C-alpha cells in the first residue's frame, strides 16, 4: 500500500521565516500608484524627469504619494479617494490642495499641470520659457 501525502503550503515553504512571504498587492493601491506615475509622466513637460520623482505608499499620509525633489525640498502629491481634492504635503504637513478632484473626468496631464503650477507658485520649480513675456508679443 502506497502512502500519499497531501500537498499543503506551510510557512516553511515560503522561506526560512526571517523574510516574510510577499503579500498580494492591494488592487486599490496598485491603481493609485499607476495614477501617480501617469501624473509624473505629465510633469516631464515642465522639466521634472524620472530622476526627480518617485511614487510609493506614504505611511504618514496613509495613501500613495508622488514625491518630487525640488530645490526647496520634497513635495508630495497624495492620491486621494475618488471625489476628493489632491492634497499637497511638504515636510510632513499638508500645505494645500490642487484645484481639482479625483474623478474620471480629470485628466492626469491636467493634474500634472496644476501640480507644476503649485510648485512654481511656491518658488520650488522654475519652468523655463513658460512665464516669459517678450515685448514683441505685447500690443
């Protein structure tokens, strides 16, 4: 008579126990990170390349945040729940919010433009050529 064992996964199957098994990603968090990256791609038009931003879960804000490195420090655009405005944090404190809400009708490029303008208004971002008024254009 042959004996067969049932195949069960135990904690030992995932490793020695010193490293936790990888958790399944939360679909809501994955969507938030994808939206943060899409907004960051829109920031490239304003001179903010991939070397100056990161998108990750921020435990302090309890949400996904798009962090941008500026001469004045890190600014974080938090991805809110649907229907809420996009808050901006600096040095761990909320310093304002964008003039748009997270809805299906709000384009990521529009959110990126508002975030770039928010940073420009706080002298944290120089947008070359975007705010130049030449005399030949004046009437």
